[in-house]
C-alpha cells in the first residue's frame, strides 16, 4: 500500500511537472491566460450591451513594459450597428473599457466562444516559438512590443479560430515575425519573417 501511494505521488508530480512545462512557465515573456481572464472581459462587455459577443482577443507578450495592458477583447453587439467596445485587462488586474465608434455600419461576424478554441495563449506561443523567435524575445526584453490575437481565420477559413502571433520591436524596427497557429490543433499554418 505504501509503495503504491508513493508511486501514485511520483506519477502525479511528474504529470504536474509536464503540465507546468506546457503552461508557459519556460517562456521568455509573461502571457496572460485567456480562459482565466475572459469572464471578467465578458462581464464588462455585457454591462455595455447584454448581447455583446467577442470578436477577438489581443494578448500582450509582456517582459519589462509596465505601461502595457495584459490583454484586451473586442466585442460587438447585434443590437447596435455603429459601435463596439474594447475591454482592457490591465497588469494590476483592473478592467477598463473604451467605446469604439464606427462611421459605417458594423459588419456582424460569428462570435468566438469557448467551444471554438482549445489552446490557451501560453501553449500556443510555446508551439509557435522556434529558436530564432525565442532568442529575439529573450534578447529584446526592453524594446519588444509583441502580441498575439485570437481571431477567426478570415478570409481563408472563417470557421477556423487561430492565434496570430506578431513579434516585433516597439520602434517598428525589423525584423518582424508572424506565426499563425490553429487554436484547436496547434498546427503552424504560417511562419513569415519580414
């Protein structure tokens, strides 16, 4: 019985260790968890319009920039045709909002729901980073303004939800990298360096 318990504890510790490796603990930047943060973003959007739905989520790859928010979500509503709302999650955990007026009528799109994607930001980023992109983030902690967006793959495959990772400097100095990842399978769909 003692031996079985010890093996079970060792097995659990190993499983938790594997989980930590895939959760972004070894990433060169901090990345907020969308599943953990999304309820707060949605609550703020629903205060704006009860039928608000998420169009996309933008997550900052944070290193040493205290002035940047952790993430924002853009929401639209079928009950309003000329505005949307950006909901920001700040690094201190507070939520702020910004109305986004539209001169032309809002193009209503399919909402992104929790059922539309499986990979959280840290796991998607871990899969996206190759040796060069990981080195870029490690070597440019003070000057990188990289981010990733969860969105529908419009116009290529609008039923698919993707993570679009954009790596680049705050002063728009090249090189830039764009990596597109299927948000369910983790497949790298595109990798470009500019």
